[in-house]
């Protein structure tokens, strides 16, 4: 079987670590990782719980393919009630931490309660104990990881930790593993910080055993790897240019949100693109990009490793940032760049480094800066309130604001609220470009209509990774659809949402879906796991997971009114590009989507739907 | 008439040496079709994947008939993705 059948329950209030058997009936119904951990969370917490109270729980979970030979099988998820969103949160990360958890013999770790003092969890195979973290509190994610490895005299320990952002409960704090991979969205790092849990350090030497049919698994994983290698996107495009190659594509088609979504095209997009990362700089004759990189078991290797320009104003006196480090990826480059009108590639990498170092989601941070810059330009916020001039396009302001937010100083504390709370505080909630309190990623839904519906109905707030219809509407994967119409989008969004639930719950990367369909994943799961994992079953489980998350959100107090977009996207037409004159057609798509989902007009799953899904 | 051709990612190798910002203005015949505008660049067919005319996708079946106007922009990518 792909599961270890073992859960570690950590009661932070009592200071205990207790193993317990994995609920295999639930594993059979919810697969693993996102789906299975969500089932545990929903079964154990009050949906109305304050996300930052001890009564919230946080689960780190692997899937049945995590740690195996399946390509990209290194993923793990953090499931909790989100600090940023007050909705279910499930943040997914790559790197090597997830596989290490599996190698140590655990499928998931459930954290409950709150430690009376800062602690970290140390796991060495079956041994698990909470240790004092007084010496780690206040350290960055990078320092914490290095300190733990040095302290245990083991460089092979894998660490997930929070930085100052999580400690200070910045609402978009994330959890960073392996220096520059992160469970990034929805404020999961703030939840971890609220529990006085600084880090989780794991060393596992058991490997993964118990694959149900190993010869079949070997054949299935090899065949699936060949599909990735032979596919032009996963075999060549992503390794060479990374996700950042989208910058010029999305700008060209008029869907690059710019200056807090005032515009849909950024005149300096080329300067912050993948192509720009390959260009040699005048200052030192070197390109920013050093190489690509892969997470555990990945045969795509889309990650970017870069070196910042040592002469740039942001780092010229800070040699610690001169080494090779992660970034820029598309979402971060957009949020730190186009969203604020900043076209300085080195400034974006500096802000990205600080987000990794201190544990902040660069999407929500960058988009919150965009909202603040708009409030500055319109006179809602003054220079005195912010502490500096912050017009759109100011790289200096971006670099200062990231430092202030990371260190919780001055106006940085207010930015740490996230854009929804910040804009509401200053009387202009409409300027927050968010859904359910979570900031949009890098696609303007006036130019890519389906994404408006995907954002509005995403169970974890605005997110591209819950239903990436960009694949179809822009890239033609699996088939090309027209991004400028709403026709057929409800069905398309549902299909992407349900399928993504399986990729996430299996423990593999959703980027495989640029080449794989569920039909490529199914033989791998069937060979790894006991029981029936037919295509029919997978389709049912994907839909079940989505509806289960929906039910949690409804019980938490969210409703159809929260499945909405900011008024700007529904009333202010795109000014340029192919979508010129268009707003997003959410109000047309949403009722149809509810019908396709088997929900009533209030967005509540019908009884027949729940019965069909076994909920 | 004059149109702008933009070749991105690995297709930048097919632009003349020294081309800046992945873009080149070219003189083409009136009502030139997409395929005709791209022909001088000798792009491999399997790399001529995502073709946008003024930001709008031109399906492979229409590239021999879709005409450009003066001032239009044609942008091309090989198979790529992101997220």
C-alpha cells in the first residue's frame, strides 16, 4: 500500500507525541494528503473556531505517492483553518520535507493545542519529541534550518519552519521547507506561529515499503515518466524557462493584472520575464538565472535558482543575499512586480528572498503592497502614515516595505494584515483584490473568464491552483477554449477543480497535469495502493473532496455571497488588449456552476449530491 | 505594411543576432497571412505552438488564412506552461 498507516498526533498543550493508526476507511474514501487531512481536520474541529486559537488544528500530510518512485512524488500539504481566509486552508509544498516524513514512517502529523513556550518537533523515524525552541524563536527560516542541522550534527535532516512573519502572525505567513519551498497560501504560517511551534525537523531512514504490486508500480511510474519526458511542455519548456515564461504570454493576451488590477497589461513585463532572467546584466555580465532545480523525485525540474546583482541598491551592503537562491517564479515575479508596477527584476528577487527568509507568501504580500500603493496614489494613505513615498512603480518602496513587513515595523505591521483587512481598515474594502480574504494570483479574470469563476468558488480563497483553467483557456491543455467567453466555463472549472483534488491528494505535483491526465495517475495509484482506484473511483473522490471542503466553509459561516469577485473586475472594463471593454461574467457563470455541481441556488450541496458522494 | 513579430523563449534563437526585447518590426505584403509573415524565420513547425495575433490565439488551421493589418503584432511561443 502507499500509506504507512501511521499518524503522529502532537498535543502541544500537553507536550505529548502519540502514534495512532491511520483511519484506512477514510484513506479509501479520501486518498491522502489534501483530501485525507481535510477529512481529519473537519472531523476534529469546530468550523467556527478562531484560526489562531489553540482549538484550531494544523495537519502536515503526505499522499500515497509521496516518497515513492512516482515522478514529482515529494509533495506534502498543510491543512488547517486559514488565518487569512477563515476558510479551509490547504497549502502544498515541494522540496524534500514531504518525502522525509514518509521515510520516517508517518503519513501525517496532527498538531493540536498550543505550547506554553516556543518548541520544535524533532522526528527521527519512530522517535518523536517536542524540544525547546527558545534559541530558535526570532530566527529566520534559513537560520532555523541551519541551526537545527548543526545542533543535531545531521545535514540530512529536513526542516519546515516559520520565520518572524509566522511568529508575529502576519496573516499571509507561510511555512518554508528546504530554504525556498513553501506551503505558501492562506496564512498557514500564522496558525503555526499561534501554536508556538517554530519548526518541524525530520530524519527518516526507512524508505517507503509496502507498495502493493511493485512490478506493476515500476512499470506504471516508468511509463508516466516517459510521458513527461516526451511532452514538449514538461520535457523542455518548464525545465528551460520555468513558470516565469508566462509573463510575456499573459501580458500579450491582456490578462496580466497591473497596478492593483487597474490595468491588464504591464509596459515593463519584458523586463521581469523569464527571458530577462536569461539575459546578461550590464553590471556584472552575468544572467540572474543560474540553473534550474528539481524537488524530490521530480523529472520536470521547473524550479529557478538565481543570483541577485551584487551592485543592486537593495543588497550592495548585504553579502548574505549574494549567493544562489530560489526564484523568481512567475507568481512571485508578478505579485512583486506587475501588481505594483515595479519593473526592476533585481528588486523583485530581493523581495522574493526576504519572503523566503522570513516566511511570507509573496503573492499576498505583493498584492497587498499593490493595494497600499493605490491608496497612496489616491490620497487615502499619506506618506506619513506609510513612512515613505509609495507610488506605483517604486522599487525602493517595495524593498523597504518587504523589510518592514518581515520585521513587523511601522506600516509593515498593517501590511501584515493582508489587503482585505488593510483596505477595510481605511474604509475602502473594494480596493482589495481578493476572494474570501485571499489575494488573487497572476491572471486577470477579465481576459481569462474562466479564472473568475475558479477564483470566486475556490474553497481556499482566490487561487490559481484549485482550478487552473489557464491550461485550457491560454495554453490549450488538454484542449483550447476561448478565454474571452463564459460559455462552457462552469463545466470546465468543475472538471479542473475535481481533477486537481486527486493530484494534490496523491502526493504529486499538479504541474504533471500539463502532460498527464488522471488516466496517467490512475495506474500508479492502483499499483501502489490496496483497494479499487479505478478512473470512476478517482473522479468520485475528487468531487467528494471538493464538496467536503465546501461543507466545511458553509459550516464556518461562508455562503454564496463569498463566492464573489471585487467590484472592479465586474464593473471596470479592461482598458487594453483583446479583453478591452470586457468585465468578468461571474454573475452569468455562477448560477450555472452551482447547477453543474448539484448545489442549490444558495450554493449549498443538494441532498442527492451528498448522497451520491457519500457525504 | 509594417507589423511586429515577437518570438519568445527558445524561439528567440530564430531572430536576427542582436535583436532586443524579443521583437522585430518587419515589412510584409498587404494582407499577408500568419504563415507568410513567419516563413522568413524558418521556425520548426513543432515549436510554432502558441501563436497570438494582437493577443488573440490563432488556431493552426487558420494560420494559412488569417490576415494581418498594418501595425499588427504577431507573438509566438514554443510549448510552454507555468502556474
